[in-house]
C-alpha cells in the first residue's frame, strides 16, 4: 500500500458509464471503458455517492484493508436510507456490522453454511432440486428462473430456518421486495414495500422461534443462537431471529439469481454445454467461470473508518467505496480475452464474493446450489431448448439477474 497519497479523491475521473441506462443491459461495455482508462481503476461515482473501484489488483488489495468496514448508510443518496424497519433489520446483518462485533457474528453465520456441513447442505439441496425438476419435466418445460432456481433457493432457506414449506412464498415475497434497494434508482413505493416486508419477515421468524428451537438441531437459528445470545459487545444483534431475517435476502434472491445466471450462461454456449453433458466433472469449472462473467451481485459498498491510501489515491474516512467485483473479473490485465466464457480457463481468483475478512459467508452455499442445479438439469434431461435469444435483465444496480429463462425440456 502506498501511504503517501498524492491525489485527493475529488480529482479522480468520474465513471460516467455506470449511470447510463445501457449498464443494465450489458455492463461489460462500462467495464471495458473503465479498464481502458490509465491508473489503478478508482473513480468517482456519477451521482456523487462516493467512489467506485474497478481494477482487479486494486480490488484485491483494498479488500485486505482492515480499515475498510461496513457501508456508511447515512451517507448514501439512494436506497431505503439509514432509518426505518429495513434499516433496523439490516443492523442485525453481519454485512452492516463493524468491529468488534462483526468478526464473531461473521464466524457464527459462516459455520452452518460452510464445507463442514456439506453432507446436510448437499442432501437437502439435491432433494429440492430433483423435486423441482420433476415438476418441470411433467410440464415438458417452464421457467428456469422462477420454477427452478428460485424454488431451490426459497425452499431450501425456509427449511434452513426451520419453518414449514408453506412459509416459502412469504419469505420469497419479502426477500424480493429488498431487491430494488440495490438498484441505482428506486421509487418511494419500492422503499415502502421493502420497509413493510422487513417487518413481516422479522415477525414471521420471531413468531415461530420457540417452535423452531424444538426442531432437530440442524437449522440456521440453532447454529447461530449461542453466539448471538452470548454476545455482550456494543451494537450487537438483537437476537438470532433478527440475524436470520436479515440474512434472508442473500439466502434467497442473491443465491437464486446466481444460479439462474449460471444456467443461462451455460445454456447460451451450446458447444460448452455439450461438453458438460459429456464430462460432468467440468461442472465446478463451468460454475466458476459463469460466476466470473455473469455474477448476480456486481459489487458492494464499503467505507473506511479512517482515511486510507492506495496507488496515490486518498480515500477519506466514512466515504462509501463501491467495490465493483464484476469489473475486476473482466480486467484484461489479469484475464486473457476476459469477455469470453471458457470452462477450460486456467484456475483464477474469483472476485464475485468479495475477499478479505468481509468475504461473503454464504459463498459455499451459493456454489452448492448452482452446481447441484446444473448437475440435476443435465442428469434429468437429454434435450433442452432455450426459448429466448436474449433474456430480460433486472434494472441497473448492484444485483443483476435474468428475469425469465423459458425452456422446453425432454
């Protein structure tokens, strides 16, 4: 790290392409523009809402900075703001926590979704995936987003919380209402819906908390309760139910979007999809490469608790810094032909889940769901016809997902 900064952040170039409507259709155009600019890949946001980092090396190095803490929500110019039911719910998410409470809470939520729980996670996900695929096959097709990827994610998360399956629709609706808060522009109606559903979600889990605790000790709530209830640090979480509710958006929508993007990316490259049929051992590499070129979460905001410097750039304390991982995944200085989807690409460091101490704690769960969904799709079909040339994508923002993926199956 260069501690002798020479350029204050206000002199940085503006990343204008980030604010254009075309970003939601094809963000790779913006990534190429950023990478063509000399320098480490650090820009000002077009709306003045902090800074954005696009360079692979800068992202890797900055994510290692211990001073880079949680997002400064009070400084945001978009989203639901730092107050209201959604903000109060988010206060219980490790993503929005700072030290010293962040580290023990992050460790607590990671353990139940880690490789140590592989057998339980894989068995549960596989059961749900096979059931969802059978429903699609009976209809000779359907929508791989709503009828498959989302079904897997929402049903799994409902069971992971210890709730009956009939609550899946409620959790799914509540989770979906949060998605617009990660768009570059959201309406007052969307903000109200997100706040209303935050209260519904928390109430639903709290009402069933005592019943859940009586279930077999395999649920997320069982796993995190000891750490949460024993936490005596300032700004600690309210209770285990609040932590679980705060994690539900990522557990459902983010993971479902990642799976849907992986399925579309593989299906839209028929030659490589055919290779997956012949060699299922390539599924992990295909998932990884698809998550590089079409991640569901493009990046997230962080904020330094004290001024830091990198490559001659001063980053003031409390300013929000958008770590645009998706741009780093396509940095031509680190990837040969970065826009090409290649399941035989040599091993690489994937940025799609962040890095450092704040790396996504659900990354292993997301990987399992995506790879199992792809494997079951291959196992249970011998013919898949993609019924759309170019799918519609979500509105420009930090979550990018295919909205619909209709297919005919045999």
